[in-house]
C-alpha cells in the first residue's frame, strides 16, 4: 500500500514537471495548435484584466465635439502615448544626472578569531572591525559627451511629446470618420425606408389596378418584387448602421455594444465651399503636423549623438573620493580589549584617454553622421508626403462639393420623375416598368444625396487631419 502511494505521488510529480517543461518549450508540431496549463493561467489573467472602459449615457444625443472629448479622455491609446512621453522624460532626467556626482554609502563589519604565535606560545586573538564609508565619483570634464547625451534625450523627449500629439490627432480623426459613417448609415436608413414606402405605394397601385382589371398579374408581381428588394436593401443598411455604431463606440473608448446616439444628419451644418487655398493648407501642415516635428526632433537627436561620438576622441577626467570612518576593537589574551578609530580614505584623479581602438571611434562617428543624413532625408520624404496628402485631401474636398451639388439636382429630378410616372400609371398612361424604374432611380438618388453630404463632412475632417488643424487650440472643435 505504501508502495502504491509512493508511485502515485511520483507520477503526479512527473506530470507536473512535464507540464511545466512543456509550458516553457516551443510547440511540438507545426500542424497543431499549442496548448498547456500555462495557457490556461494566461486565460484567467486575461479575463481578470482591468477594464478601463466607461459607461456612456444611452439616452443622450452626443455632438461630435463631445464624443471627441470623451475619446481623448478614455481611449487607451492616449494613455499609452502619455506614458511613453513620461518614460522619455525620466530618461532625460537620467541623462541630466550625469552632471552631478554620485555618492554611495556602505557599512562593513567583520569579526575574526585566530591564534597568534608569539615567541614559543600561541595566544588567542579576536578583532572586531567596523567601517562606514562614502564613495564619491564625479566626472570633471569629458569634452561634450554628457552634453551630447543630454541633448539627444531632450530631442527624444520632444519626439515623444509630438508622438503624443499625433496620437490625439489620429484619435480625433478616427472618431470623426466613425461619426460620419454613422451619420451616413442613419441617413441611408431614412432613404431606404422612404424607398420602401414608395415601393409599397407602387405595389398598392398595381394591386388596385389588378383588382379592377386594369393591370396584369405580371405587373403586380413586378411591384411585389420591387417592394421585397427595397426591404432587402433596408436590412443591409440596418446592419451597416449597427457596425458603424460599434466602430464609433470603440473609437470613443467604450465597448462596441454601447449605444451612442449621434446628431441627425439634417442638424449637422454642411458647408458649400472652403475659403483657404491649397497652398495655405500645405504651409499650415508643414508648420504644425506633429509627425513632421518628430522627424525634426530625430535630426536634433542624431546631431547630439554626433557630438557624443566626437567627444570620444578626447580624454575624460574624473575624481573619486572615499572618506571612511573606521573603528577596530581587538582582544589578545591575556591582555584586555583595546580600541582604535580614525577617519581614513583617499582621493583619486583618473584621466582616461583612449589612444588606439582599431578605428572604433572613427566608425562610430561616421555612423552617427550617416544617421544625421538619414534623418534629414526622412524629414524631406515626410514633407513631400504631407504636401501630397494635403493636396489629395483638398482635391477630394472640392470633388465632394461638386458631387453634393450634382446629388441635389439628381434627387430633385428623380423625385419629380417618380411622382410623374406614378401619376401617369394611375391614369393608365405609363407602364408599371416605367414606375418601378423611376422608383429605383429615386432610391439611388436618395442614397447618393446622403452619401454626398457625408462625403463633404468626411473630406473636411480628412483635410483637417492632413493639415494638422484638428489638434490646434483654436480649431480643434470648430469642425461640423
């Protein structure tokens, strides 16, 4: 019995050890998923992970500016960028600390017992040694090495701050795009419901004429088919609207199932033109785009590292001071305890100069200078890309304005055509095919009108995103 228990215990131990070993190894086969007890523990941690999402009021109608404020406060991407900037600020503090001496304190205590030979006899001896000392190190001069590291850290902190601003710019843009997609979906729903109402009106007219012997059964079937198609289109629009609401909730920083009511599209002002020229928009973008400022900060950091690499050609002088307080107690039998204490230590000057290193300094300096040229080239590439982005956004906005005017004319003409076709059909002048064709054209015109209005708003947001206007204090909330 004891042997069986021992064998069971050994088996459990081996299984636990094997499970632990498998958790720390690569997957066994390329054709099967990897699973282990460690994975289950990670699943538990993932379920218990702190959820920072907030609850949104489902009964309130939010404007775009309010949703942007919520996103900037609750979207976790802003927290990530903020913490990275804080970490870079701490890195700058580390670099600046090299300007000051380092002081370390230590305490030492030792007790030793031994037999000491004196003459022809051994005497027991006990020594108690206690010391407290400071170690001070300070670099007197290094020909700009520390200054280069500090300048590089300053530039990297600026780059992190610009990245933080760029995160806000991206989040604002994400909210705007999701917001306008939702407005478009809601507008498309209204248009689809109106089209369904029109199709049902045509179907009633066809059924009525069929009942009075003025229409054929194929006409009625055609009308029923048009109604079914309109209902099918409405269901597709409703599905797209649900997705748009989830996208907006996610962009704001809450859960996708959260219900967010946005302003109706008719209440959002839609401008008809833009006052700025494309040259002014490009110039603003080159002045205020945070991602371009990151490139400029990268150039500064690269130049600072050139300074640090150049300082390696020169000597560095440092001083080291180690004052210490020492107390020593000794006992050598048969004599009584004795004691001594004093302030000891030393001061050392260290002049370090690398005379030969096989070309390492030369290559590090060449590498740093090449990084400067690469950073400058990347900044030029970024400038060209930004100018092209603004040009494209500006052109898309002007195209959206023109399409908006054309959509208005199309909607007006399609509405008149449908009304005339339906009236003529009721008088027996037009066929049902003419009415259903006019109804489909009107449905397409309604959809195009909604799309054209939201395209103008989306293009305006895109231009503000490309030019960097969306994060400026005087323009961040001035968008429709």
